[in-house]
């Protein structure tokens, strides 16, 4: 089946997820062997970012460059989506210039509206409620580490945010057991829980409020900042609520000895995770960041039908 857009993992089948991962593995192996083929020569990727980025912007630009294409970066302020011109007009016009558009924005509704009006594929490069490219790179990292994703226990310690939601979807699509460990009131919102229940009939979405119990026998411990971009005004309150959820050596001891630590980065060292763990032997955060590049190469090829 054709994959038209990549806006949220709710739309992805397990079959698509596995195919994308297999393609990413193959492209990574070719890349590592020094075989870079210009299969996207002449193709242009647009990037519209309304929030800051290091990994997502650079890995997308590098991904299209390594496959022979080129990227055009647009700052949100310059485009003025919904201010300088309507989102629909922007979508129709940008479709005349680029072959695929990745967007980082606040509301998921903006991404969905772009997808409705664009005639080129739209990729979610992070919204307030989803970070699907991150989650797919994360399951690639987990697969590389354990040779499978199915049956593993993946525990996200922190806020039920964009990264956590996409991770819950990606890991469940591939048959892992997902647990969210958060303070009360920071679980996934009702609409996400409902969507998850409809998408994965009978699969429980497990919430824990005791981080040590949550992490017990985990294969993967994952964390992210307590206050996401756009929530800076809540940072002080969140620091208090999330303090017992810091990932440190004591918490990691509850996981399996073979467990790995993942973090989408950027990290706030000394808040959600301590440096000893982030830089320690169980951390895979740098290969995880590298995998953004390889997954996104696979995604661009798939969306462009190559
Ligand atoms: N993990 C991630 O998306 O990083 P950036 O915000 O730097 O793109
Ligand atoms: N949850 C974080 C992820 C950054 C990559 C945020 O949205 O700011």
C-alpha cells in the first residue's frame, strides 16, 4: 500500500513499520560500507520548523543529501503559517517547489491540515502530541541491540509527552510491552488512551506511579525532558512533581542487567537523568541519535516511491 504522509503512528500498520525498519537497516549497512547511491537525485525536501532543532533538522538534511537530493530549510517565523498566509495556501504553494515536506510545529492539527491541502507527502518532524520519526529511530536502535523488539519491556519514565506517545505506538506496533511511569496527572490524555484502545484492541496501556516498580525487569529505560518546548512556563512546577522520577544509577538497578538507556535528546542533565547514567555503559543515546538519519533515509525513499 502507498504511504502518502507520515503524520502520526496511529496511521501506520505493523507491516509498514517492519518494512520501514528493514529498509533502514539495509540503507544503514550500505552507508557504513561506503556505498551511497544517489537514488533521490533531483528530489527536494522542504523543512518548515516553528521550534528549535539540532537532530531532526540536520539528520533530515543529511539524509536527503546522502541520497543525492537537496533540502530547503524554512524558519517558521519567515513563513508565518496562519498569519502571513493560510495554512492551506502555504500547503498548495510549497507543493509546487518541493517533493516532500517535513514540519515541526505545535499543534497536530496544523500537520493534519497541511496533509489535507498539500499534493506532496507531509512528515511530522515533531508536534506537541507526536514525534513519529524519533520513535521509529528508537525501535531501530532497540532492534539493533536485542535483535528483536517483540516481547521486550520498554519503560518510559517521565511525562506522557509527544515522544512517549509515539514510543508507545511504535513499540506496541512491533509487539513490545510498553509502560509509562509518571507522576499522577501526567499520564497520556484521554483522547490518546481512547485512540490507543481502538487501534490495539485488547492491548493494555500500562501506567505506573512508582518508578522503581515500573522499571522492574525492564529491557529499555527511556526518558525525556520534564517540560517540552512550549511548556517552559510549567518548568518549575514540573521540576517538583517529577523529581522522584529522575533516572539515576539506583533506578537503573531495578532494570535487567542487560537493559539499555535511551533519551531522544536534548537532555537536561541533573533533571530527568544524571550524567553518570547518560554517559554510562548502558546508555545508547548517541547510536540512537545516529539512527534518526538512517530511519529518515528509509522514510524519504518510501514516501517518494523509490
Ligand atoms: N530528538 C530531537 O528531535 O532532537 P531535536 O529537537 O534537536 O531535533
Ligand atoms: N519532548 C521534547 C522532545 C524534544 C526532541 C519536546 O517536545 O520539547
